[in-house]
C-alpha cells in the first residue's frame, strides 16, 4: 500500500472496530456474520489490509447494520442482493402467467409424480411466501404452475382433476398473488388471480370462490382502488355467509372482515369518523370469529386472535391513530403464529406508528430493524417502510439512530447518503 492507502486503511479499520464494539460483537462473531476469516478481520481493524473489495464492504456493512459509506466515508451504490435475484426471476413467471390459461394446451408432459407430491410442492411454495423468501419462491413458481396445469389437463374428466384444480388455486394464492403484490407487480398479481379464478370456477365451491374474491381485494387495493376492493370483499363476504358450515369458512370470513377494514383505511374519500367507525365494526366481527376459530392456517392463511391483534396495530396506523397503535403494540405476541412474514409485518407497522410519535425515532428504528432481521425481503420491498425511513432521516435524530437508518436505507436500495 502507498502512503495514502495506509491512511485510508487505518481509518476504515478504526471505523470497523468502533462499530463492532458498538454492536457488542467480538472479532470472531463479526467475522462469522460477514463470512470472512478472523485473521483477515484482525488485519483490517489494525489497518494492515485496505478494505476495498465491494463484496467484503457489503458483507461488513450488512453484518454491522450500517451502509458501506459509514465504513469508507465515500459514496457507494445502493444494493439489495435479494431484490436483484427475485426481479431477475419475474420475466419467466410473467410468461408462465400469460400463457397458462386453463384449457390451453400445456407446454409439457404431465409430471410423473403423484398428486400427494404436487400437494407437497404447493405447501412448500406457500411456506416460502409466508417466510418472505421471495427469491426462492419466484424461481420455483413457473415450473410448479406448469406441472399443475399439465396435470389438470391430463386428468380431464376424472375426480383427480378437481384435486389438482384445488392445488392450482393454492399455488396461485397466496404464494403467487401476494408475492407479486408485495413486490409491486399488481398487474401480474391480477393475472394470477384471474388464472386462479379459471380453476375455481370449475370447482363450483363457494368457499374457494370467496377465497378468490379475498385475493382480488388485495390486488385491487394495491392498484389504488380501495372502493372497488371493498366492493369485491363485500361480495365475497355475502357469498360466504351462506356457506359457513363448510370447512375453513369462518376463518376466511374473518380474513374478509380484516381486508375490508384495510380497504376502508385507504379510502380518503370517506370522512375520517366514518372510516374509524366502520373499521372498528369489521375488527369487532373479526375478533368474534377469531375467538371461535382459534389460530389456524386453513387455506394457507393465518387467521386467529393474533392476526386480529396485528391488524389492530396496522389499521390504527393507517387511520393516523398512531398513539392508539402504539398502545395496542405491547398486547401482541406475533411469535404465536410462527409465520415470519406476519411477525415482520407487526414490527414494521408498529415502527410506522412510532415514526409519528414525538421522541420515538429510536424505538421506531428498532422495530424496523427487528422486522428486517425476521423477513428482509418483505421489508426491503415495502414502500411504506421506505417512506418512514426517508421521513425520519429528514428529521433531527440522534447520530446512532441516523447511522442505523442510513444502513437500512442502503440495504433497501434507496441510495440515501449520510
């Protein structure tokens, strides 16, 4: 190293050591988190190695929960490794959705595996969605949808076809529809709901028809039409109320009340008192159903008392009742439902509420970091979190809070400087 590089190496090494100690990490712990050797980290901290490799800088920054700029004091391109992988998989999924209309000739032979194996693959896909592992899910979905499509055509006229159609509906939602919605592809999510509807129409099952209405509500809301979303949810609710004796019907009805309440919070054309009253009415009904049903994963959903409480936080936040959302927060135990995506949503929504409570920037940031640790791909794709991070960075916050926020902004690909 020349003299200038020696000075830079020492400065970066000091930054790494200071941040490591602030995080309460030993040399070996940081080396393990960053995926580098203990000896290399020691040389970096002592200024004997210049940390300039982009991969190493990103690894150290991610492990220390800061931006690379915090280490180098130089501009650095924002990067989200998860986003690059999942978005690279979207073109193939888009093509699959566009070409796999039910009844059209499949592009492959039916899979040489039993329906039970196909069912296991559908469960795996929905597990990946609920764990917010979007990159892994996006890569697997095209082949899964193609195999189910081919299997449905191969069993035309038999009882097995109905089983495959239910699996096809289960693959389209929530795994496909809500992943695409969360990533910002509401148009592709609409195609997924439409494809699911084609399969469900043949089932002539009111519960599955209402289920498709539930996911269509999500998509319409994401597309910026809360009025149409509420209308779709209301239609599905009316249909389902005539079939409550069917398995999982009450759980789905509870979810429809929750998504109806969410749609109402987004409708700025309604007077705020009316929105608040209607939201509370839906929450009350959802709470009543949750008490009857208990915690359930029926239809690949997550209905129950815990999810209703999580919605109390998010709905109060969306209504602008930030103090009420914060008061509800301590009563929620999101770990009960053992679904990382919902757990992360709780911490993110509580963080959004805290962002607007005076003097709570540190607590808000802590909640965002908890959410990110649980489900990074979901949090990095959430524009509401990005808005809150930008809002907090525009305010006067303690230096340690700003450091955490800048690091989060970098990992979200927001490109916000120090």
